[in-house]
C-alpha cells in the first residue's frame, strides 16, 4: 500500500474532520433544542396555582399581541419578543406566585 500523498489524506485527518462535524451537529442541536423539542403546553389547572390578576393581565396582553400578529403588524420574531415582554410586564405588576409558569407556551 502506498503512503498517502498528503497529511490531509490520512486517517487522523479523517477522524478529526468527523469529530468536528459531530461537534457542529451537537452545537446546532443544543442551540435549537427549544425549537425541535418545545416544552409541553400548559393546561387550565396550571393557571389555578397562579395569581388571578397575573393570569388576566397575561391573557389580555397576549391576546393583543396575537391580534397584532394576525393583522400583519408583527413578524414571527417580533411576535416572540412582544409575547415575552407582555408576560414579563404582567409578572412585574402582579407577581404570579408560581415561578414555574413564567415560560411561554
């Protein structure tokens, strides 16, 4: 068997390239985990544990943001940002009581 013409043709280079490819795939998976595997949807029983004023504020603000999206005022990225800000605003005004439901659905 003949020697490889270049160091880039050797087994070490191929193994290194494979490891780099796996690392990149892992990084992409890590950065997009929430998109690929979204958290479970909340149910009405979860709202019973929360401050009722927070729930009313959150629902009203999210409905407004949803309407803005339907009207074409917001892009998908803006919708996500506005929704998060709406929940944060309501949490600041009316502490929810149960911090486990601070995420968006």
